């Protein structure tokens, strides 16, 4: 074996030994720190405050016999309940009905002929409840569940009255 090889092995052995020693020291320091932290948490912590801070915000009632009174959910109508079809169209519907996104018909009469032929009730039902057809999809209330059925109705009427 040459001198260079023996120098390399000696240096490598020293480096390896130093790394093993460093690992042992860090492990001992970590164990010591953990013991101190655990002692502090167990000695000083108020378990009730910990339980209070980590408790779930809701629970599922699986008892079929339980009677609970739920507060009625009151949703605020979009746009303060306005029945201005043009304003609702411009703020909600135009995003898809001016670009044709998702297969939405633009305000062009030929694109609406098949839809109008199904009748006004079907057209309103699809606008309110949503619809997925061969040519695209209509999310319920245009994705704005805070719109009332009346707001959707006046907006659909605005759209059908303003076809080009």
C-alpha cells in the first residue's frame, strides 16, 4: 500500500470517528432537552386548557332518537334582493354567456332556439337547479347560490328578451 493510500485511510478514519462522536453528542443533547421539555409540560400545563383548545368545533349526532332544534339558516339574497335582470346578468351571468365558456349560449338567438323550444319552465328549471347537457353545463343559479329563484327568473327573462 502506498503512502497516499495510508494517508487517505487515516484521514477518512479520523473524519468518520469525528462524525460518529458528533452524532452521539447530538443524540445525548437531544435526549436531555426532551426530558427537560417533558418535565416542564407535565409540571406546569393545565390539562383543562389544553383540552379546551384542541376540542372539535362540532360533533356528529348519530343517535336517531335525539331531538335537536337547529336554528333556521337565513341566507342574504345577493345584490340586496334586487330584481334588476340586467344588473344580475352583468355581474354573474356575463362571465360565461359572453364568452361561451362551458358551452354557455351567447346572447345570440340561434344559440337559444333549442333551449327556448323546451319551454320557459324547463329553461328556468335548468337555470335554477343546474343542468348538464351534451353541449355544456349550467351550474345551479350560475354558481351563485345566494341568488333567489325570482332573481334567476328575471335574469333569464332579461337574457331571452335581449337576444340578437
